[in-house]
C-alpha cells in the first residue's frame, strides 16, 4: 500500500456493537453485552436522558435474564452479576 492510498478502514462503515441473542454476547467483539463500546454508545445516545437509559437497560436485563435462564435452567444466571453487567455501570456517580 502506498503512502497516498486511502486507508480502507477509514471508508468502511463501523459495525454496531449489538447483542447476539439468546447468548447476549456482542456481535462484533464477542464480549458479554453490553460490551465497553456498547456502553459508550449508550451513554452518548442517552446523554440527556439518564432515566430513559435506566429504563431501557432494565427492559434489556429482563429479556436477557429470561433468555439466559432458558439456555441453562439448572444453573441460571446470577441475579447480582446480571444487575452489575446491565445496570451497575450506568448508575450516576456521587459527585460530592
């Protein structure tokens, strides 16, 4: 590649970090969803409405818990771990 040739990555569309259901893994990076990129994207999308972000994440948590439990009913997902994964990161920080 010559120094003047355009970089293919610059023109390629970015793939959205969305969940692969029912596993709830990121479709792009295979991390547990919401992955770090998805979290940043959600923060940006809901920058002016943190309550709506929490409501959205609660609904997604509910769906994920059902899917993950159906995949493994005998050793279902840990509720505390799911809370931390889906909602714990989005809590407002104490600014005192």
